C-alpha cells in the first residue's frame, strides 16, 4: 500500500475498525474512506454498490460485523446470520466489481469446531460440529472465508482472510447483555467495588480457557498481512497463550482492586471448553504480538474509568 492509496475501512467505529484506522493514520495514510452505519447501511446491496462505484477504493479492510457475546449470539440467531452474510457479501462482491486491489476479511476463532484439537490450526476448519451458541455467527464467517477463496479462484482477486482470537481494547462494548467476557468482567468488578458489593457473579464454571489479544496488536497484524501475505488460506491471529475464565476474573479483580468474593453461576453456559489459536503460521511470516495481557487490561481499565467519569460529568 502507498500513502496516497484510497483505503476503505468497513466498520471504522467498532473496536477492530477503529484500531486499524488509528494505526493507518499513525503510519501516515491520509486517504481513508469511512462511513457510519447511518451514512451507509452495509446490508443494503444498492447502497453498497453506489458507494463502491463512486469511491473506487484501492484496498479494503472488512472489519464490519454484527458481534456480541454468548447471550447475544444465542438470542439473535437470525440477525447474526442474516446481517453478517449481507454485509460481507455486498462488500466482497462490489470490491470485485470495482477493481479493489486487495481485501482483508476478518473472521473469528469461533469458525473452528467445538471439539477441535488444541491449539486450533487453520486446517481444522470444517472438520467437525460448531459450538451451538454461536453457530449462526460462525457459519456467516465461514461463508466469508469461502467467498474470498472462491473470488480468488474464479476471478483472480487478491482477497485474504485473518481469524483473530478473542479481542479487547479501546472502544470495546461494556453492555452486560451483549458484551464479551473480558469487558463484562471489568464492568462487573468496577461496579461491585464502587457499590461495595460482597460478591461478583461469574457465568459458568470458570474452567473454560480463552486466549485474549489486544486490538492494537490485531491492527498491527492486519497491516502486516495486507503488506506481506497473498495466499488463499486463512491465517490465525492471536498470542498462542490462554488463561482460564477463573484466572482471568482473579486478574481483573486484582487490577480493579475489588476485595469481595467470586461466585460462579453454573446454570449459565460455558461455551466452548477451550479456544487456543495455533499462531505458528503467522509467527513464521514474521509477526508476533507485543502487548501482554496484564499490561493491556490495565490500560483498558484506565480508559473505562475515564469514560465513566466523562459520562458522569455529562449527566
């Protein structure tokens, strides 16, 4: 990519898209195309067609998606399937029709079978049944991967796919009804400390293990892949290290400074027992993460506190 190239970041206000936007700006890229969802409904084929025909981007980062945690994925199954299929179908197809030089599609580690061997290798895709609670989202993301592969095969498009592990960082979602586990725990412990609550309830048993990557590291990886990777097969992006939900809760408890106890609600679903990415392919290409989990959570918690303070001032 050249500094003057026109680069479209789909989903630039989300956690991933905003991190890519910040990284590109920091590197001196100024010709960045961005549209909010109110300005451009990516589910609307006609609107997306008009946007691409008018703007003619050179490169596309496809970071737009309908996302959420276990509860949201399980309740809004139709929306997660329809919205994500519509978004990626429109962007990938109109990138092809308008001569986009290269596109990076961002998926998710939930594409892999629930009981796949650990760590998760790229070749495990479509080798078993998916985790039922987020199956619609996973199916949409698998369709996106295969669409990129098919457009490469049939039309010669240089479209690549990256599968990030669980993410956290600036612009995360802290809504307890549809957030992921790490931001949900930050909010729970913060509010329990503030309100002097005796305990914090954690969903599930605490035994599932998860891997967490700071979104700024993902943005670095996305730019690295856009510059250096041109193959058909997908690439995992993560740390290659995991932690149990209980251990994560204790780490966040310590960072927040909450002194109460933990209680595990075993009536709530655990989800997949373990999701650890094999990142040897990415490492061999020359990239590895740099932000440690404790360091990253401390920075995120500082941001969360600042945001809450600003909201209190406005109210």
